[in-house]
C-alpha cells in the first residue's frame, strides 16, 4: 500500500534543463538522484506538462495496480517505439484496443504452449552446447552477450514464426538491433523528427521497411497453410483472427514484431546478466552447480525439471532484480491523483526505473549484493510477498507481461543446461557498466572464455 501522509506536501523540483541533460548522459544516475530526495519523488515541467519521477516501489504499485485505470501508456518511450513496433500489445496505450489484443494473444501463453516453447528451447540449447564445446576445446574468446542473443533469436523465431534463424529471418533480427539503438538515441535526443530525411533517419526507415516486409511475407506464407506443429500457437491464433476479420494483416505483423523484439531482447540480456553475476560470485556458482548435479545428473534440463530447479530459479530472479532488462517505465495520468501526499496533475507523465527501485534500501538489505536466497520461500511457502512488487521484471497489474511464464521457463532451462557443463570466465574482471538503451545490457558485451566443468559432460541430442 502507498504510505499515507496527513497533508499534501510540496513535491521536490528538478531543473528541467539539468534533468534532460542528465537523462541524456546517464539516465540511471538521474533516477538515483531522485531516490535520494525526500519520499523519492521529484517533478520537472516542460512545455506546460509535468514530468513526475517516482522511485519508491509502493508508488509504482499504486500506478500499475491500485489505481491502474487512471494511467495509460500514451507516454514518450512508447510513442517513440510505435514507428517500429507498430500498435501491438506491447505499446498499445490502453482501452478497448489493448483489451482486445490481450485477449487475442493470451491463449498462446497457456501452459501447454509454454511446454511446447520449452521443447523448442531445449532443442536450441543442444545446438548452443555443440558450439560451446568447440569454443572450449579451442580456447577461443566468446562474447556471451552475442552468444545469448543468438540463442534467444533462434528460440523466438521458432516459437513465433515456426522457422529457424536462416535467411530472411536473421535479417529481421539484424534490422531490429539497428532500430533498437536508433530509438534509444532518439528518445534521449528527439531531433530532428523522423520525417526529416537525414542519413540516420533514412537508415531507420529502410530497416523498418525490411522488417515489416519480411514479417508480412511470413504472415502471407502461413495464411491458409498449416502452421508448423512446433510453433506455440501464437501465429495460428493471430492468423485465425485475421481470417475471421478480427485483425488486419498489418495488425498481425505488428503483434509479431513487438513480441519477437520483447521476447528476444529480454531473454538474451537476462541470461547475459546471469553469466556475469555467476562469474563474479563463485559461492553462488558452486551452490547452483550442486543443485544441477543433484537434479540433472549430467543430462540436459527439461520442462519437467523446472519445479525441482529451485535455486536455479532464485538465481534468475536475483539477476533480474539487480539488472532488470526493462530499466525504465512510463505512464500518463488521465485524471489528477495523489501519491503518498504528492499531487499528480491530470495529463502528467510519470517515469520510474526498476533498476533503481529494485535496489531500494527500505525494501532490501544489502541491495547491491547478489544474494539469490533472498527470494527463497519463507516458512509458510508464500515467498517474499512484501517485496515481489518491487522487482517488476514482467510488470504488475493488468498489464503485466503476458509471456512471463514463457520467459522464466526459457531462462531457467538455459542457465541449468549450460551452467551444468560450462563455467564462463570473464576476460575483464572490472565491473561491467550497464548500458541503458532500449533494454539494459552490458556495455561492450561480455568477453569470456568457456571452461568445461570437471566430471560433467551433457549428452547433446540431435537437433
């Protein structure tokens, strides 16, 4: 609950120019600076509109859950993303359009489809293990960030499109990577507008045309045809809705692009942060290895093992707390509101960073330390309910990520299967600086070498 205050207080003010400059240079530092202020709330005004920065997890809960009907996604970070993600579920402002899209996509993430996606993940991991054996045998340097991107791309393509990362589909991923960097820069410096034909803007529009054209071609090729059995059902559901007149081909395309980008980026960077934290925390790595040896005994992890891989899940949870891939979120207030005694004008924009909120000292002890056991269930088996809303890896309330179970299954399977056989060793032991682009990833990648675990060899099934 939002902690009450008996009187309406004056919200701390930020210099608009100073806040904008700091956001461009180091946005995480801006939110950290706000968190150090009384109540962790600050306000800046630009062109007659208020921007309210919040950092307390209870304030975020109020916006996303307790009074969610008063807030929509008609906010800059989502508006900037729409030129390349379209009007799909991930960036839909809200209202009836969002509700219809949510109902359309939701069935594809039911448990039976999560299990099918897990089967796809297991197959892709077999190929990754084969690659890693070659790297380990040769002592070659590998960028774990790139390795996890390749893995997540394959999983996303096979899950969403029913095809492997070959030919044109790989081109989609390359163009989306370019567009993601462009949008991050544009959000920090939204000038010149996208309609101005600068070289950079032309490259952006060209990349987006290629993404849309290739995705549309996949949709056309699947329309009226049997969708591969290994697809999760999302493509089948979207095509059936389109054939019934519920969606246009462009809407199907937008949903696929948005879900591909969200799923691919989230899995890749979450896994990269897991490897980084395990490499820097040998005691956690040793405890994880003990569980993997006990549960798996040298074989690859499967969907049926997830319930027994309890510590593996804690490792992933704690990595997402420390390095949330979605590092910034925003909402627009439809009507005036009051949050913990602070007036929120109607039309105001609210922004917060899960990266800063997840390290809130009121909620977490030693918040900067990697301690997976902090997520272990308490005596009654409910888990740390007091702090779950502080993590928000998949959002909160009605707009929580529809693919949360899907993503967690993929991440746990990947950590369990790969960590059982290999121990990545970082080539640079200095702390990695997080790069807050569209998603949070390690600046400069994660150059490493792969060390084979003594006495462990996972049998790789033919893929």
